C-alpha cells in the first residue's frame, strides 16, 4: 500500500502544475486582450470618416485626396 500514496502525490503535483500553467496562460491572454483594447483606442484620424470643412457661407468644401 505504500506505493499507492506515491502515485497519488505525483498525480497531485502534476495536477497542480497543470492548474498553474492554465492560470498563467489565462493571465497572458487577458494581458494581450487589454493591450489590443488600448491600441484600438488610439486609432489615427485618417482611419475614421473624412473630416468635412465648411466655408464662410456654411457650404461644405470639396474633399481632397488626403481626406480619404
């Protein structure tokens, strides 16, 4: 019977290592997701809709090549 407890202890160690690895992986995944969210918040202006400017009379001016 003494050999039986050794395998149980090894199984516990293996399971604990698996759980720790899984927790570290989840933490890295959450960190990556947070970084992607931060990078997505700082999109350049050119990626959004073109900026429409108006002349003195309130009429929209034409769009330039660089507005797209």
